[in-house]
C-alpha cells in the first residue's frame, strides 16, 4: 500500500506543471478602452494556451465578469477564476465585461487562430478556412508556429495563404513582397480585395510591392473571369438539359403529327406537380424515407403527363390533323384549361418541392465556382432520358414506325403501319418525356400553374433549330441555346440576351430552314 502511494506521488511529481494565464493580461480584458481589450486578446492568442480558448470563448459568450480586481467566469450557479481556472465562490454583484462589434470580430479571429492547434484535423481545417477572410498582422507569429507544426497538406496550403495575408502588414518590404507573390497564385475574390489597397501609392510606398500587387490583382481578375465563364457554361448546360427534356417530346409530336402543341409547357407543369404530390405522400406516410421521394416520382410524372397527352390527342387533336393553325389555337385553349385546373387543385400560389439531402451542396472546383449537385444530377438525368429515347427510336419496332410516319405518313400507312395508333403512342411518349422535364425543373425552379409558359417558346426554338424529328439536332440546339443564353446574360443582361437569341434564330432559319440536321427521306408530293 505504502509502495503504491509512493509510486503515485513520484508519477505526479514527474507530470509537467500547468502554468496559469498571466493575471495581468486577463485583467486587461475588462479594460474600459476597446483598444486595450484588443491588445489583451492578441497577447492571449499568441500564447496558444488551451486556457486562452476557455477565457476568450467565455468573453464571446458574455459569461466573463469583473469582480473587484479579479476577472471571473460565471457559468450558471458556478464561478471560476479566469486566470487559473479554479472554482471560486460566486461573486455577489459582478460587473459584466462590455463586448462591442469590434471586440466580437477580434474574438472570432482569435478563437479561430487558437483552434489551429486542436488535435482534430477537422477543427483545424474549419479554423484555417475561417481565417481566410480576416487575418491581422499580429497573428503572423502564431500562424508561423501552426504552419511549422501542421502535417495535413490541405490545411497547410490554407495556412500559407493566411500567413501571407498576415505578412501584408509587415514593416519589412521584402516580407510584404513575398506575401504578395504568394497570394498572386490564388483565385479568391477575398484575396483580391485584400491586395487591392496595396495598388494605391498612398497605402503602399514601396514600388516593388505596389507593382507586384497590381500584377497580382490582374492575374486574379483573369482567373476569376475564367471561372465565371466556366460557371456560366455549366449553368447553360443545366438550362440546356431542361430545354432538351422539354424539346424531346415536342420533337417527336411535332415531327410525327405536325401538331403545334401550345399546351406542351403545361405537360412540364404536370410533371412538376407530380413530384409535389409524391413528396406530400412521403411526408405524410413515409417521413423516414422522404429523401427517396424523387426516384419514386419519376414513373408517376411520366405516366401522369402521358395520360393527359393521350386524353388531349384522343379528344381534340385527333380531329385536327393537317390543320396546323387550328391545332395551335386548340392546344392554346387546352393550355389555359390545364393552368386553371392546376389553380383549382393546388392553388394559385407556388408550392414547395424540396431537394433531397443527397442533392444538396455541390462540388467546389474553385473559390468562386461551385457546381450544385442538383444541377449535376439533372444533367445526368437528361442524358439518361436521351439515351432511352435513342434506344426506343432506333432499336425498337415502335421507333421504326415513328420514324416511318415522320418521313412519309402516306407510304407508311400503305405498307401497314397503324398511323392513328402511332400518333397516339407518339403523343403519349412525347407528353411523358415532358413530364420528366417538369420533374427535373421542380428541383431548380418554382412550381406553379404558370411555370410551363416560360419554356414553350424555347422548346419550339430548339425543335426548329435542331431540325424537325431529329434527336441529334435537338441535343445540339438545346445545349447550344442554353450555353449561348447564359453567356450572353452574363455579358449583356437577361433582356438583351433574349433579344439576341431570337435575332440569331430568325437569321439561322432564314439561312437554313431545315435546321441543323435536315430530315432525310423520300416524299411523295
């Protein structure tokens, strides 16, 4: 027993003693002058002491008080000496330490800097990312220590940027020049705003540093412009994928029957409302599986839109084949009926269709280039639907019949193709594909009764530019118009971009009325 006690005492004596924080520094946290508080925060930050985190966190949470000449932390009914961390008797009337916005900003930066020494790499990474927005010159020694200690490559790269930002306030021009050169390799808008003041002679007297800053800002501007254009191209691909889904069905119906279906946009609306209906069912009856409502809504959207398409074709359009103007007027009337029906069933206001959790977030390729998962998945979904349509049109008997009717309806009827049945099936297929387009559109746009009106004109433009009945033409036209529109919107604004696209299409149709890909076949006049 005695021997065990002696061993324990020897072990305790060998443990390193934990020094308390400097009571004078801690006392300055309660100074009346904000500048004295900032200086005290910076001094405590330089210690990189875990107890400093405790004290500064208490100050940020308004639990730091002044009791006489001693600074204390009051947590509920417990109190602790801020400098030593030891429990004390709760003071009777402690005076709260005033923390204004300037102090809070300083505390946030200090706590982020102190977390650079945390054992958890995720905490250090979050801290390094937070420091990219605000770094003071006083943090340079602390960042140098953290940089020397860090082993994770990603965190180390962020620390190098933070250290360079801190050295921009260094008194030595050589240190500032090295910092500017290090920051010139980034593509961050935040870094650009940090370097911009150094391009002014009034704020940077050293010519070498100033010229290096000017060159760095120009270099960053070039990379930012490139990433902005890449972002516009991606947005154009996303818009093009929606236009493709909308135009695929229209290309089939317009190509087979020559029907100008002005209600095609409302078929997109039906697909979007189908997603909303399935989401509501999952929320009410299967809340634990709500993330999987979207895959379940795919067949619902397709068959709901296809059923409405069959009803439209059998009741109205079937009697108007060969009279294009009358089909235009009739389908316009049908579109108004469908819009009003949606208002009666779902209300006039937009409804909420939420993204599943697996479609949230995105891939950050660059500081100002984030590719959202919902748009990436929509592009992949559009390509998957395109593949299915290509297989259906080129590898199945139905596809062969559709192509035959598209090329020469009279001859196809003469050789035994049931043209009336093909019309109905083709219209159902086109309407179902439009429903899938509406399903995809519900993930990036508002879902309301009028949502299809904004896509009907663009869908017809895709069909006409691509070539009637041509899948390849629809693909190139949809993606081309989507990218062209987004690039123009970034440079000239949405209104000018829309006008420019319409002018381009008018000129294109004048020069090539058959579209990008002309329909091949023999026609009997």
